[in-house]
C-alpha cells in the first residue's frame, strides 16, 4: 500500500512549518513539488528552500511536476474548476503510478493549510475513486494566510464574542456588512472591497504574507482602498503574480 502525506507548509516563511510537518516531510521517500510556470517560479523555489532547510533524510527523491492550467474560456466557474481538478487528478494518478513504489510514502507540499480554500484533498479523493492505484493518505495542517494576516497586523481576528465569516471576493456582497461584522476575504481577483461603501468599515490587507515581499496596509476602507488597489497592481506587475487576502470589519468589542 502506498501512503500519501498532504502537508501544509504555511504561507511562504520556511519557519512556518510545524514540528509535525517537518517530521512528515522526513518520513517521505518522495517529495512532490508543483511548478506553475515562470511567473510563479518563486512558489516552487520556496518549497525547494523548505526541503533544503528541514529535510535531513538523504535517500528521498524530489519530484517536480507541472500543474495543469485552468481553462476558463466558454465555461462557467464551476465547470472550469471541475475540469481543472480532473486534469490535476490525472497528473497525480500518473505520479503515483510512475514515481511512488508500493510501500513508499510520498508528500505533497501544500501552500498554507490543506483544509482552507485548497483542493488537494478533493483531488486526492478523485484519484482514489479512479481505483487505478491503491493508497491511503493523511493530512498535516499548516499555518493559514488568515493567521499570517492577523499576526502581521497585530490584531485579533474576531471581535469579542462575535463570529467571523470566511468568504471569497465573488461572494462578499452577500455577507459584509449586512450579515457579518467581520469577514475574511480570499481568492478576490476583482478587488470586491472597492464596491463596499460603508463609512465605518475597516480593512486589513496583506499580500505575499510570510515572504520577503510581504506588504500590509490597514485603515478605514474609504481612506485606503485606492492605495491598496494601486499597490496591488504595482506589486503584481513587478512580480508577475500576487497572493493577497484581507479582513473587513466594523463595530467594536463589547458593542451590542
């Protein structure tokens, strides 16, 4: 039986790895590192750095593989994601059959945390459903971009006794500020915060969290949103890619 470890590696800082994650990487005979093209070469390089720093096992093999590109033309969002996941599952299936031998353990290094807006677990389940390769798997949690954002801004994530909603840019208008006083927004390619007009809203924004390029901006949304928009565009043009996240909040502790 082959064994798979899905290992959360944090948001770019090699020191984000937990002891459990380090032990998991050292238990693996094969370490799988995804590559996503020249524009996102830094993401693969950070994974290589993590392996170099934390993996002391000398008989392992590092296998790099190209992640299929998501096709969006002429497709709905759900359709494009479903097809993309199927393509990645086919890649994983090939890797397990061709690279990982019976009885060996392989580890996928997953950005952030595998349980939060990441589909590695779903894709691994797709591979298992194909029934072409027998394996079991375990999941090792990692530091999330949400934790890194709050730490960099030195803020608690929640108001006292109040809930936090985690959503996407596509769904933000459904929740903040009318339903949720605190909303963490991920996967926002359209900068949905620009459409929020609430004068009391505050924003805590961060990009490249955990890396040397980290940028954070905070303040009253109406005062800083244009600055965030310009900073984000400039950073994306400079690096060729961007990963950002933000927290929107209104109200105060102990306020009914």
